[in-house]
């Protein structure tokens, strides 16, 4: 029932992961997720270092739980005269989706954000089998 949309890394990720590509290294370390299963549901711990609570959104749509985080960082450093020694800016948006089932409602999911970690509690809800609908055709 609980299947991450992105389940494993690409085979070429390690091959292309070298200093010439620092953006890849930065995105690889964000939104790492630990998933624990217990008798009544699932517990998720999503690492969101340096992201404020108000920049994190969690939505449920058509059985997919989507976590979105936006980040804007500015690392300006000036010397004593006010000249820039280093000036780096970064802004971006991250998203991750998990299929939790069509039976799970947003009121069933509990979320807590503490110290850069988003904790989600998702209950297991069994899919109810649909009753076959018999449709009769009128005979003229």
C-alpha cells in the first residue's frame, strides 16, 4: 500500500556525483525519509535541514501524499570596508510524493515539525472492495 514514488537512485548518480556538480550534492541530502511500519500505520521522518515550518506544505490528493519545501538562503560576507568576499544565493523547491491509498483522508494524517524534521503519522486503512454494479438493459 505505501510505495514511494521515487524508490531508488539512478545507477548513474554516483558516476556523476563529483565536485563539478555541487547542486546535485546539495539536493541529494535534502528530504531523506525514514519510513517505519507498525501494526496500525506508518511513521515518516522527513529531514528538512534549514527549512522553516512555514515553508513546508503537505497535501493529499487522489491517494498521493505530497510534501513540498521551499528554501531561500543568502550567504553574504563582507570585509571591514563593505566589499564582498563571498556572495552566494540559493533558492529552490523540493517535492516528494508517496502513495498512501484512496481511503486515507487528510484528517487521518497527523503532522509535526520539530528541529528540521517533519514527522508524519499515517494510519493503515484497508481498501473496501467495490460491489459490482449490475446494470440492466431495457428491452423494447
